[in-house]
C-alpha cells in the first residue's frame, strides 16, 4: 500500500481514519506518561529479584482482611487511608527500593505519586497487583506479619 492508496482509504472511510489517529495519539500519550511519572511498574519476577537482591520494602495497600488472606512474605500492610510517606516505617526506608502492592495494580498510583512528591526515588509498583502475583504462581503468606 502506498501513500496515495492510504489517502484514498482515509477519504472514503473518514470515521475509521479519525479513529485510528485518535487511538494512536492516545497510545503515545499513555506511553509518554508512563515514562515521566517517576515510578516503574514491575512484573512479579522483577519484584522477586528486587526483594531478594536489594532488600526492597514491600508495602501492601489492601484492606487488612485481604492482607491476612495472603500477602507477599515480609510485606508491610498500610491502609490507603493511613498511607503517609512521612511515617516512621516509610521515612526510614527512603534509601531502599519500595514496591507498592494492591489487589489489581490500580490503587497504587496515588500512593506512588505521594511517595515521589515526598522525595522517594526508588518507587515501584507491582503491575497487576496480587492477582498477577498469584497468576505467576508465586507464594503468599497468610496471617499478620
């Protein structure tokens, strides 16, 4: 397909052409926002590596009942309502990598932004949350830590 054929298609199918342009712009904008947001999404295997190699602090933002049903070993449970980057638990870990975890990887964005604003530099989120961790067949610990 050459450029002239592409223009002819766009002329005959204006709605499709506009939809393609809008979707392309949205995808590019989404990828650029990920690049500049100041924290990185990690897959479960990358999280295990960071925990094992760099003693990363895992902060589980789920409700305590969900946390007790199963969480990543060593994770600290902090309710989103009580999440404070200046708390003793977090402030003392400023030099460590921090991994934020929720159920599906959605809630963590707000917490990551707060950590970034508070001066934390090594912020990560578990992409897909505990659901992705379970799908990767990685172990969870039950009860309180």
